[in-house]
C-alpha cells in the first residue's frame, strides 16, 4: 500500500510539473428513457457499456482523461469517470478509472477501462461472442501488443497477443471471482488486398469465495493450471471437472479485403466451454458475420453489418433435447458469465426474471446493423430477429420469437449533441414493447 501511494504521488507530481504538455479530453452525457412495459426494449439497454439497465429511466455519466506524450510513440494516459443510473441498481459508480502506458509496440493499463467500439457500433458482440459491450468494464490489468509482431516478413505472417487479469467486485454467488483472459492470433497478409486472421480467445472464471465450499483454489500453482487449461480433476465440492475453474473460449477467423474501396470483413466465432466444444463437436454453434464499410462518411449508408448467431447444438446430437454445454452457466460459479447481473458476452443470451441465472442460451438470431447520414443527421439502425429456446434446467420458460429494433438519430450538432433513440420489441408471447429516449452529450477538449 505504501509503495502504491508513493507511486501515485510521483505520478501526480510528474503531471503537475509537465502540465503544459498534457492534453485533456472529456465527455459528459445525460439521457432519459420511457417505455410501455416494465422493462425497456432490448436494444435500449443492451450493449450500453453498463450505463443503463432494463428498468432505468435516467442515466448520466462523465469521463475525462489526461494524456502526456513522452515521445512520438510513447504516452501516459490517466482516465477517470463517474456513472449514475436508476433502475434495478441506483448508485454512483466508476465508469472508468485507469492508468495506461502505450508505446510503439505495447499497450498496458491498470484499472477499469471501457473497451473500444468496433464495427461502427453495429455488431451485437463487438469484439467477440464472449466479450461484448453489455456490462460495465471489469477492474484489472491488461497487456496487449500495439501492433502485431512479425514472425516472417517473407511469408507475411505476424502474431497478435493479449493477456488480461480481472477481479469481480459485484454481488454474486462466488464473491471475488477472478477472470483470466488471453488471446492469440496469427495474421497472414502476403496476398495483395487480402488478409486472414485466425486465433483463439480464452477466458476462465476461477478462485473466489463460495458460500458452500469456502475459499476456492487461488494459489500461483492454481493460476498456472488456469493459464494452461491443464486437464485434470477439480475436486471442489466432490465434483469432477475437465480443468480448474470455469473455462470459456472461442476459435476465430477473420477474412478482410476491399472492392472498389469498400472494406469488407467476413468473420466467424466458434464458442466452447468444455472438451467437446474444443474439438468442434458443438458445430455449427457460433457467430457468423459480414461487415461492409464505405470509404466515404456522408452516404445514406456508410456501413452495414449482418450477423447470424446459432447456439442450439451445445454438443448434443439431438437439438430438440437439452444440450450438454449450457453456455454461460456453471454449477460452481452460479452467477454464470455475468457482471453486475449483465451478460458479459452476446446479450441475446439472457437471464431469468431474478436476473441471476441464465435461462435462455439456445438461440437462433439474424441481426443487421446499418449506419449512415440522412440529410445532415447521422443515424444507427439495429434490427434483430431472434428465436429463443430456453436453456438446460430453465423452468417455466416459454419459447418465443422476438423482433427487436432500434434507431439512434443525432438530431442536433452544435455546442452539444442531441440524440433521439427509439426502440421496439415485437414478441410472439407478450404485448409489444415500445420505448423512446433523448440523450444530451458534450465533448470537452
């Protein structure tokens, strides 16, 4: 603690001595939402970075950052932000709080940092089927390559790597659950106007304090088993498992090219939670996508994304019966793949009415996103047609078909921005749900 305080004082002192070289930026936002049912339409509260929940009517946040440029390729950044929204949880929280160091080849941060927005905000998953923008960022440490490392210049092969460690601080079944994440991707770009990126995302929930079994394995030796995914028997509670902790992963393939200066990306994420998924016995489960982006920024349509999600197999030969994998659920880590009662992965997989246990992870979804400019008004349109089939062990679940649509239209751009937001859910098992919101935001420089 004394070392951390000393480091912080040195850091603040350095900032003060070099204040004239520091660049400051900030963003503030105030939003209000109304809707016709008990909870807002799906896309009004989903993938909103944890800044609003299903029962929220107001949300406000402010985030600021200070950047000190050491050299052309090296900089230090400190970010801090506060968040408040009503609904199921009414409290002031940290939206961001981090220290980040970045140079020519490495990016490292400590704290809580919002992830970058990808695909112009049109994807239902953003980075990956397991790692979306649906929840507030976790606190932890992150190391990633700023640019891929060349393995063979002649063959056009490079490597991209990320390593992250997080800790949960929310109310959950196993308190203080740790989350390990790493990714490895090989990139091939030898062929002109064609790129291939293939790799793996690996997440593990481990450690923590169980209300039944007490303190769970959390030593450095246990961490090595978590990191490697070592096969063996986890005897916690007398139960056997393939490896220590709750492992989730995804194989990924990304193909990129361009036609008439339009950038095109075709992607695939295969998800797995056990040995059967790792050897692809749960195929065709996963995320399939196509993203097209215009070289211009003022078209009626600037970018389009289509995604198809299928998770009904779950390593079961008969898709009409309960699957074996039970995605995002776990018997030991009963809060599942969530943070603050929000799904960490693709939000089409949903919680039960108590917002505790996943009760719907067998889905078929067609999702489309479009962005562009109508007149002088930028817009984003999302529409998702999904069929929900429940989950293993889900009680009283009613299969349903839902069409969820969302329009975000920037109606004013001047000293501040005003966005109009409209959402609707058309449900085969319930009355239609309509919602509308207004967001006022401003950037400070």
